């Protein structure tokens, strides 16, 4: 079921969304080679809780941490670990969701660590651009799959693979609400967006094949099938009558 948010509910959502943005800024200032992904998670936990918010991922379907920290060929849902050290040249996606006022905000950034190769930099840049391509012309009345069409067209024009098995989503009182928001699709199709919908648009773009696999050892980690790197960029977006408002930026 799709929950259209009232103006009052949107006001309540602004705070968790702001906290998510600030947390990611804080991570961006502090993340560096030599840290473990668990240390990144500690930063996230401390920042979110210091704001009086709750990390929604912690305990979500058994997920054991406050952040998903996904390095290089890990697409999403990387579990922070004391054994995983971030090294120079890595790209690290940090995806966090915070709850406050009974509502959630959800966003992800892919950080460049030190000396990153030109081809990885390009992947991260194009992944961010995919998000903004999706917003072009988006407003109440737009067909849902125009989002995926925009992301897919732009990513594939760079020779990249678009992850199919994971999608964006509605968000509000729950971290994941309807509708699913795929990063692929046919222009002009799908339900029509409505003012007051809040959705997460989150391109997951692979340098090589779009195919991914889930590590059955931990039940979470999603990796690229060919071992090539993947990038992720996400924001919580409010649909309005005449456009969109990005709540986590
Ligand atoms: N934040 C993720 C998303 O964008 C979901 C995290 S799943 C969890 O949808 F289990 F790690 F919480
Ligand atoms: Co997320
Ligand atoms: Co999300």
C-alpha cells in the first residue's frame, strides 16, 4: 500500500532525513584508508544516536549494524566487520537509514578513498548523475518507470550494468514501503506519481555485468558476478505538484 504523506507528516520526516544527510557528511569527513568497515559503522551509530534518532537498519530482518558498508565489488548490504580494512584506492558505499518522529530517512553515498583509479571515479560520478537524470521532469503525474528508464538509459550509455534484483522503494513510517522503484524500465509506464509520495531513488550501477549474487555465508552481502566494482547513490525524495524535493541532500 502506498502512503501519501500529509503536509504535517512531511514536516515530521524532514528531521530524520536531515540527520541522515548530516551523518553521511560526517562519515565523508572521517572515512579513510586503514579504518575497518566496523569503525565506519561505529561513526554512524554514534552520530545517529547523538541526534536522538535510531538507526533503522540495526536489527532489521536480523541485519546486525547501523550502516551497510559496501566496498568495491560489494554492491549493497555489506555487513560492517572488524576484519575488513578499507585501503587506498577503494570505493566504499555507505547506506544508512535513521528513524525519528516515527518516520525514516534513507540515503547512500559512495566515497572515494585516496588514490582511486580514473575508471572507478567515473563509475561513481555516473552513478550520482543517474540519480539526477531520474529527477529531470519528475513531478506529480509522472509515470513511475520513467525513473528507471532515465537511470538505465544513462548508465548503459556508459557501458555499465544496472542491478535488477534490488530497487528503490517508498519510505515513511516504514523503511520500505510501496511502491518498488526499479532502476530499469519502459518510459511512460507504471503507476502515476502523486504529490505527497516519498520515495527512495537509489541507482546501483556496476562497471561490468548487471548480474549479482548474494553471499549465502552471511545472508546479506550482494556482490557483482564478475567481481568488478559497483557504486550506489541514494536519496529520499518528496514528489510535489510541480517537481520534487530531495529531503536528504
Ligand atoms: N538502506 C537500505 C535501502 O536503501 C536498506 C538496508 S537493509 C538493512 O533500502 F537490512 F541493512 F537494513
Ligand atoms: Co538505503
Ligand atoms: Co533505500
